C-alpha cells in the first residue's frame, strides 16, 4: 500500500501491533514453552501499570468528585475494551451496594456484543453519539473511553460528544499520543508493548486495563467512604451467603462477637453500614441511618458524627 492510500487508522506503527521477537516461533513451541512465555510477558504488566499510577490516581479523584455530586461513571469501549468496562460496571452494585445508575457502560454493538463478535460496530460514530445522547452526559459525569489502540472511532466519537456537553473525560489506552487521548481531558497510558499473540489486545493490554479499572472503581468507592479499613461495609445482603459475609464484616469492623454482629445486622434491617455505625458509635438504628445520610454514606465520617451527637 502506498502512503497516499494508507488508511487514516493505520495501526502498523503502534507498539501494541508489533511482533514480539521472543514469540516469533510460537506455533512451534511446546505447551509448556507457550505458557512460560505468556507468563513472562504477563509479569511485565504490573510495571506498565505502575508507570501510569499518577494518572490513575487523578482519575480516582475525578470519579469520586463526580459521584459525590450525583454524577455517573460511564465506561465506553468496543470489543475487549467494551467488555472490560461492562464487567467492572456490573461488579460495582453487588460489591458496594450502589445503584446500577452509578457506574454504567456503553458497548459498541450493544448488549449483544458482550457475547458475540460485532467488529463493524467499532467504526459506527453515529451510533456512538446516539448512545451517548441517551445518557444525557453532564458536568458531574465522568466518561472513561477504553481502547488499546486509542483509535477506535466509536469510542472517540462518544467521548467527544460527552466532552462537548461538559462531562469530564478520560482515555485509557496502551499507546501514547492517540486520537482518543487528544479527545479526552487526560489519558492513562499503560504501555505493555507487543503481545505474544500479535495484536491480540485481550492479553497484556486487557490485563493492564482490567487492573486499572479495578483501581479506579475501588479507589473511588473507597474515597466515598463505602470501605471501612479494608472491609466492604456497603456489601449487599441479598442471599444467605452475603448475609453471613455481612455479619463477618460487622464483626471485624467493630471487634465484636458473632451473635452481637448478627443481632445488629438484623436490627439494622440487613443494612451493613448501618449495623457498623450502630455498634462502632453505640447508637440506635435510626441515629446510625441519619448519620450515614448526612455524610452521604461515608461510614467513618458517620461513626464520628454519631459519636459526637451522643
């Protein structure tokens, strides 16, 4: 292909699209050699993420601030990137007992693309704008566009529209100086380099982005006070297993015995944070609930407030 006919989205120069020299004979390796090579490459991912930690921390602060003011975190992506966003969004309600509205996703190709290949949808800019318009993004919302290459038209168009409506925008890519980075307020770039299976972003790139998304959502929820110490004090109690987990969390958070924790959880109406505040501050369920409401669900602040009111 001559330079004049080269497509605008030419990926050949991107680090993530290069051939990994140590994997040149992958198809001739034994099973043990294959897994050793993949494992060696996977071991480099954490270092790539570490280099991006200042930007990840900035993202946590932006997301926490947006959610604190009633905004939403909305992931946008296509293919592997979109599925990773959908996975993280779906895990937040059961982990932190938040509304499904709080963390959402937009996936190129819609929900059907979560389990089927819809690659053509990655280029559909009009559909991206249409889907983002449905979300009515505003100044307290945070839109996080995920694309290994940083060049996915669907993701870029969605981020550009959201930013034009005043939303905060963040890019998550594996390649520097990409169109998605330029379309966003700032970027988190995890430079993982070539894949063992050339161009397969479900491997190191996907691992890196899963790690970053875990950090952002967990970090933001922690900053909002939905974590006490290291405990998921906002956990759901929708089945017996989760009720038992909640009792254990109340035990650990308040250094009490199993029976006391179980009774407090029952008296709280199976609301784990209320039970924690009740026991930690020595207050009634209504006072614990009122303190949590005043502190927007921040458990540690609610305990301090409930104690000071006694």
